[in-house]
């Protein structure tokens, strides 16, 4: 006689295994391949967003700088998380401005250290960008 635990496992796994076998059989019968689509030889090209005008990027920098200043003064709920998210957005906006003005910058997703951030801000101001 089987123990109740074995019966319980069979009742839990049995239907899923039966449906998996039925699906595999149906795919074999119809010749359908779940990985490749008919008529498509290569994956579609990634979507590349068009560059934004430098005026909009400078506006983003100003808004994010003001938001960081506001968060530093506040004591709100989850302040640290909001500051981190805003700082990362500010770093991305800085990198976008550098790319738009041909200022050399390392394009990573990591946050900038304060010295690198200050250097980039100085180079952008030297290039004539105000925000």
C-alpha cells in the first residue's frame, strides 16, 4: 500500500505531466516548433530611439538636480530609495548630454562616483550647456 504522501505527490504532479505529454505529442503531430516561427530567419533588430534635442536633455538635468536638492532637504518616506533612483536618472541624463555634445564618457549603467559626476558637469558647462 502506498503512503498518503506518495498519493498526494501523484495527484499534484500527475495532471501537469499529462498535459506536458499531450502538448509534446500535439507539437510532434503538427510539426510545430515552439522556438522558430515560420518565415523568420533572424530575430528582429532592436529598437533604437532617436536622439533627443539637447534643450530637452538640459531641462531634464535641471529638473533632476532640483529634485535631488528637494530630497536632500526632506525627511519623507523611503527617502534613500528616492534619492538613489533620482541620482541614477541624473547620471543617465548626464551621459545623454555628454553623448549629444561629444564629451567622452564611459557608457555604463553603474552610478557615477561624485568626482566623475563633477568632472562631467564641468565639461558640459565648458561645452556651453547650462541647466
